C-alpha cells in the first residue's frame, strides 16, 4: 500500500526543527520519499496545518504488569493477561507511541499477536523477564517461601527470574537471551511496587552485575538496571550497565559516574504521579504508597542534577496497568524543567539507540519505518499539550497504515 501525506510541516529530528511543508510517501511499511510527490497513491492525507513527527517512542513500559491491583495480578490466568495486555497495547498505539521498550515481563505472546494481526500495538523491543536477587525488586512473591535445598535454585514467574550468585545470574542471562530478549534488565536497588524490599536497599554485587554484562556483550547487546540510589547507580555503571532506569535519588557523584561511563539515564516521572493519584483506589498497599512519595518528591530534582552533569537521557514512563492512560503526561512533567528540544532529543535521538534501531525509528527519512504522528500541536512551542493526545493528535500511523485518526 502506498500512502501519500501532503502539506505536513516536517520535523527534522537531527536538527530538532521543522523544515516546512513537504509531501511524505510511504510504501511497504517504510518511508520511500520525502519532499517528492508521487503520482499515484492508495490513500492520500491532506495534512495542511498539521505538524508531522516521527512516531513517539517510550523507552520504559511494562505490558505484563497489566494492573496496579497486585492481588488481582497474582490470580490472573494467561487468558486474562492476554485480553488486558492487548487492550493496553492498542491504547498505547492510539496515544502516538509506535515503538516501545518493554523493561520486564514475558510479552512473547503479545509480540506474536501483533505480528500476526490478531492484536494492535506498537513495535516492542523487550528485556523479557527481569533478573532479581532473592528479596530484590523483581521478587514479587510476598508469601512464605520454602528455603531452597541448593544455591542454584532459581524461582521464576512471568515477570522475572530470581538468581543469586554469579553462576545463577549467568545462567539466567543466557536463558533470557536464548528466549529472544533484545537486552537484559536487572535490579540493583529497592523499588516502589514490590512488597518486601526497602527502597534504600542495594541489590546484587559488582561480580553478579559484571557476569550479566559479559553475557549481554557476548550477544551484542547490553544491560539496563533499575536503580534509585547513588551507590547502586555508581556500582552499576562501573560494572558495565548501559542504561539506568529511574535514578530518582541521583546526586552529583552518581550523575558524574553515569556521564563518565557514557551510560544513559531514563527518567520515568509519570508513573509516580499516577501511583499517587490512583494507588489508593486500586489497592496499592500503604507501604508502597509511602515509598512512592519518596521517589515522587525527588523526581524533578534528579532531572536538574542530571542535566547539570550533562547526563544523556532517554524518555520513558514506567506506568502500570490502568495508569498507562497517563503515558503522555511525561511530556508535560519534563517540560517543567526541560526545554522542548531536549525532551524531543531524548525521545527521537536517544531512545532509538536504546532500542538498537537507529535510522529506523525516530526519524522521517527515506528507509525509516513509516511511523508518523500528525499533530495539531507544535511541540517546539507547546510540548506540554501533547499530554492530551485525544485533542493534540490528528493521525497516528504505524508502518504506513493509519492506526488511529481523530477524524474517524
């Protein structure tokens, strides 16, 4: 199918500026011409007065964490997971996000369903199941657990693998890479959503982290780490971790370490605001709400510290289940301390690197995927307005096909 978009003001993501009205021609899922009008097209969209952007990219999502009600989550069957995950996936695409980086949980079935046309959704780059130590942020079992008979015992679920010690984390990493993980995810500090790990806890050791990093490097990929605390952040990047997720408790020393090791920080501020707003009504336990208040209050400060240290930043959200409807709020939150060009650079220049898809996403250029958002809003002037996609966006196009239209 050939799609012609006429009269759109084209955004150049290398220069972070609009270059004026020009036609875009898409065929077989790719952009085949920019500025050169085709004589024939199966569909033509007149985008006069609209701003053409590459499809949005979210570098931190969790489709498998399909509800914030964790008691319900623990009881769901795979059928229930599939239905809800497909709904979340479709809604993500309708908000303009055509590519996402999933940071933990088994999404193999969802990826297959989207590829087969049985579900709608963004292009998914996945970590697969998360690696966590016993009692770490990825250990979601709050019930009493029998003491294992050997150190090699590795409990696992659809969300993660519990691996303790160098040999275990190496085996877990190799298993995930065999399963098809595009990169690996570990936890090196406490978190908000899990019941038993204190926010201030440091998780994994330098030796364990280095083992996972080695396995990822041998497969040509990298390791992402959930980390809030300065000590955990410094330990992770010193041992080869490529991306630090969240980093809310960032200080000058840990920011300097991220920058020195040329790692990437992915802030995810929308999720803490959402958990504050919806957590009580969705059954989030009181101890989790208390932890959330700590990271929520530190979020914008971490951005300012990172910016002062010239830390490279991606763009992510980390929203869970019902709160994923607030995905576009990340634009408005970051706009409180960042100019629009920096936010767009995070999404369109840094996120493609994290997804290992440079030149294919985050750009409106020949050969790239025909992932296009036609917006009523000029994001260089009013990027916070993208927080309401139902009014800001006119068309969402993935691989040359209209996935959502306000006109429809």
